[in-house]
């Protein structure tokens, strides 16, 4: 990561810390650290923490990781070895940034519990919470550098989706279609992160595990895929029809498409995430399929495929320009088929900008 971007992100975090009266933010190896520094050390059982206070930042870092990490950042290190343990180094780390008496701290919700407990032992009188209103809030607002990487990945996913569609034919197994998609992602330097291929009744399971089922004439096939290049992922869902669509397919597809459009039209800066969920859900409920829309309308996406903001019925998050999230309503009819249509969008001042260039109409495969 460019030093300028690192400094900007740390400053952005400190701005939110001041607004929320936060004395200390502690993050472990993972996506939060990746966002702030552009890397994170190998994650294992050895306590490793990036500690950010208003006055400075410091790494509590195992000696086994220190040399390699030094080439990635100039943040001060407090190094500890296996022969001595992390306690003294942690104490010194807190003292070095004037955080040894921090009262309000934020913990990385994804860090190991033993890391968090070690820190809390040194700060027993603190109030602690997770990152949503500080680091999480900063990560929700994407810079144009992040948006460009997410767009790049979306177009790679478009091509992987097309490769899968062009390979589909009756008699193939779901896993064989997955392998075609996987190979296309790999050919563009974007290893696959996940791939759902759900043929026929398997499509009625939103998180179906791609398997050995044979694709047949009359199947509706759900394809939900994502890869990762340059630290950022993709995520897209489209439909394929093998031969003749199953009974009722066209009606249900049209309803899901209308739900996508309704959510798109509702998503604007200043709108609650729950209102976007309601817009999609109301379309499906009004058409008589409400009980078959069994998940949220969307999730944020950045370094993590699933991150804030979540587009749910209960989310009070106020949407802002620069947020990136999915819009992916679905209808799942047990024993018959499922339909999910998913777009990743960045919210602009005038509404959502869609990353994918693939139409949401079903891809037709000759039976």
C-alpha cells in the first residue's frame, strides 16, 4: 500500500475516534489490519495486535513475524519472543502510545478471543465495543482506488460467469461447471473464492454446496460466484435455463427482477438500509412469494465479501455515497427451483452504479 493511503486511512480512523470518544482501537491480523496497512502478518496463536491511539500507533508483534513485516510498514514495533511471552511487550506498547489508562476501547470483532482477553487484562476498567462506529464506519466509505479494484474484479467475474454458461450442457455435473469457472478466474490471476452451481431443485437452497448432481433438460440453474485479485473480491449471481424453463419460471424471474429494480430505485444517500430491504421484500410479498424470500437483500463488500453495510429488515445504517453493497433478492421454491439475481453496486449521489455488465436475463442453453 502507498504510504500516503496508509496515512490517510489512519487519519480517517482517528477522526472517527475523536467523534466517538474512543481512546484505543485494537485489531488483529485480518481484514481490518489489511485495510489500514495494506498487509497483515501471518495469523496464528501468537498474540499480534495493531494498537491505534490518538497519539500514535504501535505493533505488538511476535519476533518470528517482525523481520518480514518490517519491509511492509514503518509503524513502531514492540517485539516479543516465544521464550519470554507477550506480557511485557504489550505493557510497553500501551505505554508508548499513552494508552495504558485507556477508558473507551474498540476491539476487532474478528480477532482471536485470547488476544482480546489478554488486552482486557491490562485495561480492566475500560468500556469496550466493536468496530462498527469507528474502523467499520471508515471501511464502509470506499475510496476511488478501492472502487476501481472492485470494478476490475466484477468484470473478471462477468467473464468467468460467461465461461461457465458457455460450457453448460445436459449431462454435466454441477462440479464440472464449477471447475470451468474456477479455471477462468485463475487464468486472469483472480483465484476463486467461492462458487455455487445449483441445478434444478438444488437451486432452492440459497447456499447450496456444489456437488455431483447431473444437469438436466428443464433445469433452472443458479450460479453464484466470486474471485479475488489485488486484495479485493467479486460476487455475482445469474441464472441459466437448460432447454425449456420449468413451469412458473418466467413469472418468478420477473418478480425477482422487479424486486432488484425496486431496491435500486430506493437506494439513495440518506436512506436507511432497511428501506432498501423493504422495497425488494414488498415486491416479492405482494406477488405472493414472501415466505420464499428467506435471506437479507444484500451485504456490503470491500476487502471482505461480506461486510457492513448489511441490507436487512432491521438495519438502521444510513446509506452514504461511496458505500458498496449487493442487491440480491431471491425466491426459493422447495423441490422445484430457486432464482437469485445479484448485483454489486457503489452508491453515488444520484443512486447505485452497477459494476457488472452482464444482463440479468437468464442464459439459455439448448437442451
